[in-house]
C-alpha cells in the first residue's frame, strides 16, 4: 500500500512534469508562428528585390522551397509584379494550408 506522503509526492511531481510539457509545447508553437510570419515577410521582400532590381537581366527564375522555405517561395511568386518572371514553383514538404492556394 502506498503511503499518503508518497501519493502526494507523486501527484506533485506529475503536475510539475505536465505543466513543464504543456509550457514547452506552447513555447514551440509560439516560435513556429513567429517563424511563419517572418518567412511570409521574407517572401514579400524577395519579390520586391526581384521586381525592383535588374537581377538576372529579367530572365525567368525557378523557385523552390522546403518546409518554411515554401512560404518564402510561395509569397515571392504571389507578390512579384512581373508574373511571367516565375518559370517554375516547387513546394516540398509545405506548411501551407490548401486554403491559402484558393
């Protein structure tokens, strides 16, 4: 039979561990959304750079992205002024929601 002191210690330890796990998950999710918004901003800035600067003599470019890089590639393609500038767009392991494409 487990003593009441051991039972209290177990309950206290399990509450502490569960609070640590939930807090860690919350921090990870918060960092992910910060990185998500920064990737969107980088895509917009990259589109601006491709549009404004005479990079590559205005030749078509291929964009490829993996994971959060798909946001950069996608938002570059969406925000570029010369639509014929993008030849191909490759999004691998994307974090984009299918509703963002519609």
